[in-house]
């Protein structure tokens, strides 16, 4: 019989789901490449097969925040919907070249990268990326193609942030294969976190077969309203069930995130002093600090 208290029911459900999963050892880190700041280039896949959890917002905002900290940043749009591309002020329908041609080996990444108004460099996407995913299914080494495509330009950057599509298909697996680390944005709502276990299974398989050094940074709470018991319960349940680190501070719920893409900028460019912008700045500073500490 299920517990009457909805918080208890939620925690029990997540715990049962975790028990059905593999035990995932996510420690370790693959050696990176030297960036322009003298540190290893760090490639981070921002992944969650659930849509609407702020993957694109996180890549755009963290990328801009890292640029503010003096870092050289490349953001890569791997979603055929091209939301990151549009959000950073580039019209996908006007592009002659995109990440599609890069992944398929038809163009070099350096020929496709554009500079955004906020300073981050962008490897943009267009609708044709969906066709590229289908084409990759029949190609040898498909999981490694993004990693190989980024290698010639990786040394020009301190950070490469990969915006994964809302699926666990070949584009996401390719991003996880190319990445040093994974960041999982999760809305603090019951349905939003139900796929975390599936993503961890995929990460486990990637580490087993294509990228042994892949490291999990943790969960980044998004659309977070700490005033509600439900949001706090969901976050606690996830961390307890999957033993995941929680990246702080949580990203607050605000309409400012929805308004920023219409202007072609991140929230750091449209509402610089807003608490949402400040939250991403703190997350970026924490990631940079951790990277410097590991290198020292």
C-alpha cells in the first residue's frame, strides 16, 4: 500500500527506480587538451532526455558567464530544433553551414563556428541535423565523430559546452563520448526527473564502451522554487536515490529566462543583475574553481 504522504510516496518511487538500475561508478576524468588559459580544455555535455528542463538556457547562460570570467568558450548546438542557435541571436534558417556538415565530415568545425554578441563562439545547428542523425546510424565510428570533429579546434578554447537534444539517440551518445564531464539540469517536478535513471544507464554504457573517463558533475536544479515542499522533496529524492551531487545555487524559476531568447541573448545580457543571472554566474565560478583546483 502506498504511503498517504505525497512526499514519502515520491521518495519511495525514486528509490525503487534506482534499485532497478545498474550501480554506476562515475568517478574519474579523461585527460583533456590544453586551452588558451594554460589549463586543460574541458568539454561538458549538458544532457537530459526530458525536454523543457533548461538544457539550452544552461548552456547559453554558463557559456556567457564563463566568458565574463575571461574564459574562451565554444558552445555546440546538437538539437535539430536549433534552440541554442536561435537563443544566441543566429537565425537557423539563414545558415548555409551548421554542425550537421561538421559531424558528417563535410566541413571543418573552424569553417562553421560563428561569434555571438556576448562573446562565446557557437557551432550552430539547423533543421538538417535531424537528417544527419539518421545518416550516422549506418556509419562506422558514429559515436566518435563529434569528438574527432572538435579535436582540431579544441585547443583554442578553455571550455566546450554541448547542448544535447531531448533524447538518448546517437547525437546525445556522441556528445557523451566527446565530453569530459556531464551536467544534468533537472526541473524540481515529479515528472521532470523520471528519466534520470535512464540517462545514468546511458552514461554507464558510454563509460563502458566509448569514453571510460567520463565524469558526472551532478544535478543542476532548474525552475526551482525553494518555498514549495514539493520542489525540495523532489531534489532530496533524486540525490538520495542516485547519490548525485547537487550543483549550487539552484536556478530560480523566472519569466526572464523565457524573455531572453527573443532578444538573442542569455539572461546575463538581458537582466544582468537578476537573481537568475547571478545564479548562473555562481555555478560558472564554481566549475572554474574546481577545474583550477584539479589542475594545481
